[in-house]
């Protein structure tokens, strides 16, 4: 191995990376080419022999550039995709250079220790039980899978069924309850675990479960049960009423899992932890940007009393892809559900849980290291400022968009999501298409509660007041253009 080859190649990668980052404030957000356009230049036979590695990196940057979406831009508001904090990106580069398989403590003590501290910090800032297990997965889907795998083992063990040895064939029926507006990643995780489609609990006009309907379902359950709650609705940003729902589920012996892909991070902010608008599950949404008070015990108040949680650090925390986080309050359950032991896997002599006991993978990169770096860069106050700033930008966008002709914000803007209509489904689709075609900002279309909506997700740490004003003007141009 010649270290100079790495230096030369990585120097080129650094140049291209910085060129990309430098271009973000001014470049068009949408890609210049579609897949077919990129393939026209890229799709050719594998070369017969080796190539200069630095030249490969140069070629990669040139070929990929026109097909890149400026997702790290402060003007990208599609789906729920954050940017990347500088320390997190630098740490991610080091993770690739170190090339550690972060599955075991003994052979990779540095990454194991960094991930352990990152997990401790996460539990601290989110206010979750300090004894919980924290595992780093590919994304929120597998974080949900991990929490629900632990739930499956625990509820079946409670009725005398060992799913690890007996499997699911012939097992007692497990009832899984989830809100009518749960995210599809929860359905995927349940499907992967053999549960099929959950039994749906009614939701209010902001997507929050109705506690009375949850009670009715629980009263009918005969056998093991898992209740799934949501911290951050995909369209409204609203939160299920945690304390009341969790207490009710626990009264019925249920395991409670919380899907908090982006919204769990609200728990880090004193301003939003208890008053983020969980509501009581009744009454119309005002759409006025203030949310609904919901009375005592609403929002994220009591979320720490659940049994497992899933989130995604590449969303609100702004670390690079990929980095889901699975948190389980009962460490022995996680290890029993996911752990394994063979002669060639070297366990820590202290017989503590290994990283591969906490997630579905036995081989993975050290995803928790960029989380450590992001939290180290921000500190406690920085995490609060990040969360509060994202919400402030969402509310500023909502306020500006309400002033546009025919625009209506149809959700209570309680967190980082904004949904807008423009008088009719046809007009809303036209405005969305025009906005995407122009490409100056990116906001995605969706359909929510029987309406086509322009859906805006504020997830990037770098979005500032200028980006907000620019985005409002871009929507104004789309509105004006479609009025003709």
C-alpha cells in the first residue's frame, strides 16, 4: 500500500466535496439531468484494466454532478431530509478511512466507546431512561424494526412463547395497534417481522390518535399487544398524546413503541417537550401556526415512559446518511431478541451487550461516530437552538405563504412540517409542478386528508431567514404563473 496514492486521491475528493458545498447557496436545487441523462454519459462497458484512482474520483464528480439534487441546501424542503453539520461530515470521512467493523467491542474499542458515549448523550438530551440500549441502524425503518423486534419477543415471552426457538408458526396472536396516520415505515417494519397490517386507531384532523378509540381497541384485545405511537406526523408534525396513551396501554399490559423519525428530537427542547401540541385527539385544527394546547399532559410529555423509540439522526440532528437510532428501555430484552453467540465472535470479557446485539446487522460502519461529533459540536444548548430554529423557520414559512393569493395552511404548525393548498387540487398540483420545474427551491407534493397539498419539511440546520424569504418568493412566482 502506497499512502501517497490515498493522499492524492483524497485530496481530489476534498476539492470536489468543497466545490459542491460551496455551490449549494446559489445552485439550482433540482438536478440538471434525470436518470436517463446521467446514464447516457455513465453507462459504458467496464474498463479492461485498472485506472488511476485520483482520476476515477475526478471522473465520478464530473459524471455525477449534473444528476445531484442539492439536498444539503438550505432551500431544500422535500420529504424530511436534513443537511450535514461540519463536524458530522468530518467524522463520517474518518469513519470511512478507519474502516472499522463496528460490531464488537473487543476488536474496535474506539468506535465502540464513541458510540456508547453518543448513545448516553442522546438519552440525556432526549430525556429518555439512562439505562436504555441505543443501537445505530440504517434508518428509521430498521430502527422501528429493532424496537418492534424487542417488543415481539417481550410480549410473546409474557405468554410463555419463545419466538427465538419456536418461531411464529403456532404462536399466540399478537395484536398491533397503530394510528390511522402512522408512517409507512412502521408498516414495513411490521411486515418484515411477520405481523402484517396493524389494527388502526382513529386519528383527529392533525393525525393524532384518539385516546378513547385506543381504549376501545385495548378493551377488546385478548392476548399480547403492542401499541405504536407517533412523535411527529408526516404532514402536520403533530404528536400523539403520549402520557395518556402510554399509561392506558401499560394498564393493558402492552409494549409501547414510539416512531419518532424526526419528531423525537422535539424532546430535546424545553419549549416543545410538553407543549408541542399533542392535544386530546378532538376538535378541529386551527391551521393558525400556534397549534392546540391540548391541556395538561399533551404532546411529548410522558414520552420517556414508553418502552422503545425510533428516530433518524440524518433528519433533525443533521448527520450524514445513513443513521437510524433504535432505543429500547429494557437492555436484557434487546440482547435476548437480537443477540447471538458463536465461537468466532469475540465478546467483551465483562459480558455486556455488544453492538451487534442491538441492531439487525453483524457488519456495519460506525454510524454512531458522526452522532458523537454532531452532539460534540452543538452541545446541549446547540441542540436546543437547532430544534427551535427549525420550528421558527417552519412557522415563518407558514406565515409568509398564508399571505399569497388563494393559499391556505391546512395544518397546525406545531413542529417542522407545513402543508399548503391553493384553492383546489388542480391548482395545488399546478403550483407544485411549477415550483419543481423552476428548481430554485424544492418542496414536494402529497395528498393528506382528501386534499392535494404542497408539503414542506424544514429539516436543514443551514436554512436561514434569507432562505425562508427566497422560498416564499419562489412559491409566489409559481402561484402567479399558474394564475394566468
